[in-house]
C-alpha cells in the first residue's frame, strides 16, 4: 500500500473538509501551506492505474523535434509514456522503442517519452509552486519540472521567460539544478544554481520535494524545504527581468541532448519519473 506523505494527506483532508485559515490550509492547528496564503491549483494524480492524466489540467506535446536541444525522444500522448499508477502518482516513462515508426529530427526515433503542460489550462503569476518527484536514473536521462511564460506564442523564448524548478542530468545522480532563462541570460548562460544531496545520496532512490517561491522581487529554489538558491532583478546585469507575468507548468523526461549526452551502458530502459503531486498556492 502506498503511504501518503504528511504534506499530501493534509492537502487531501483540507480539500475534503474545506478547513482553511489565513496563512494556509490547516489541520488541527498544523498549516499545510506553510506561509502560502491560498491553494490555487493542484493535481494529486488520483485515479485508476493505466489511465491518462487529467485532460482538463494537462496537455500532451506530441513531436520529435528535439526541443531545440538535440534530444532523442519522440513525445507521445500514449498511456505507455504517461499514465496514473493507481497509487496516487503520475508516471512518465521513457522507453527505448518506436512502435509506430515515429520520425525525429535525426531520422527514425530511438526513444519515446512524454511532456505534459498546463498551457491554456492553468497559469499563475507569483506564488509557491511545488512537486514531489522521484526522478529516473542513468546517463542521458534529463527529467525536468519547469515553467514557461504564457506569452511564448507572441513573445518567443527566451523573452517570455523560463523558470526551471528542477532539472537533473543522469550523469549527476546527486545533483539537481534550478535556473532562470530570459533575454541576455539563456541557453548555456542562465541564472542558475545547484543542490547536492548530503552524503552522496542519489535523487533517483527516493521522492524529494522541489519548489520555487516566486515574488515580484525574487525567485527562490528549495529541495525538501531547504532553500539553496535565490535570484533578483539585480542579477540580470541590466537585462529585462522576464518573470512579471503568468507562466504555465511543464513535466517531462527527455532522453539525450546537448547537456546530458546520449544514454550509456549504465542506462536501462524503461526509465520512469514518478510524480506524487503538483501543488500551487499564492
């Protein structure tokens, strides 16, 4: 049986009972949302095993264009690549297969995976954005929990802004990265920082909570409640601060690309990213 973490149980009980106080959803005097005033959006991924994620909340991107990073996967809308597990989790699965002769930027695709977004379904400007995730392992794997400016259609990247809440490359099993991309600080030159698990721990061995606290004058990153990075408009060296408008959420597992490189002999497929929840509050 899957035992829900205390933080998530509080969310579910509060949602069911409607209990709330200024300063956060509250159970018996214990605040769920810490200092975050109001829950605005959530997915706890409750549903039958093998079912697709909630289509009212998530879009599937479907393509093999490499994401501008020479990634090797084809993103599908199949439950073979993104499905609920029946235990309150979303599972994004990267597979070394091509059952439908998918074509990628480099030719016939070698891998399939999934990329889910809340574009045109949910956006938010400022607040606390958090997910509890168990990432995949192995060189060439590139899981991410991130956000893009909702005006990307009329204000192309990087001007629209990008907030990377969590990225990992499989060759760094103990490290995750948090970054900002905007005009003048994008691609290989973002505003960025990293967090290393104590004692050489491996992120793929267990769930961890990844979050940003986003305000008009700063964005701060945390892992398991520990802040490790903070950026302000002063850090852009005079370039525009591209984080003053609504953003949408993205979850994906890329395979290969210029940063992680291609999978090596240590990488066994399928590989999974398991997402317990995504919660957003003001």
